[in-house]
């Protein structure tokens, strides 16, 4: 049976976790805003330079060369922006995942302590029922661990695919720019 102190401690821990996750969420938003402000400033500066370059073009061939020269850096900057965006999102998500895993492990440990305490105080003859219950809990824990591993693997595959697509786009832009 849980005491008032244990319930109070659990609530305090939950509030601390909530504020910690809220702080991490705001940090992610701050990074996102900073990334967008930086990207916007760079885009305005480049737009000014591009406008000046277009106004100084003398013929169609020079315009095509200017266009080809701008295409590759644009693809690289877009890929870099996407990578930064992905890093911010995955970093914030990882913090939430760590907090969830820590809370789940703590809750699991506390639950097992309650089960152990209950099994010690169980009436005679209920050993089989207690053993079956503990076995079911262990199976549930194993299933949860398997799901967590599968999610981690899927995340790693998604990140590798994202990086591969970004690199392919940049390389395609480089190849296209060289052909012009």
C-alpha cells in the first residue's frame, strides 16, 4: 500500500518531469525560430545579390549561366536547412524519449516492488497465481523493450534515408550545374 509520502513524492517527480519536458520543448522552439531567422536573413541578402546580378546580365547565355550557378548553392542550402530542421526535431524528440523511458523504468520498478510486497503477504496456496502474475509482468516488460528497440531501429533507418535523400539531391544539383 502506498503511503502519503510516496504519493506526494510521485506527484513531485511528475511535476518536475513535466517542467523539464516543457523546458526542452521551448528550447526546441527557440532553436527552430533561430534557424528560421538566420535562413530568412540569408535569403534576403541573397535575393538582393541575385537581383543585382540579374540586372547586370547582358544576354540570354549569361542569364542561363547565372541561373545554373545559383541552382547548386540553392540545393545545398535547402538540404542544409532540412538537416538542421531534422536535427532540432530529432534532438527534441530524443529528449522526450529519454524522459519517457526513465519514467517507465521508474514506474516499472515501483510496480514490481508492490507486486513483490503483495506476493510476500499473499495467503498460503496462492504461490502459483503469484508466479503466473509475475510471469505475465515479465512478458509485458519484454514486449515493451522489444517495441522500444524496434522504434529505435526505425528511427535510425529513417535518419539514414533522410541523409541519403538530402545527399542525392545535392549531388544531382551539382551534376546539373556542371552540365550547363
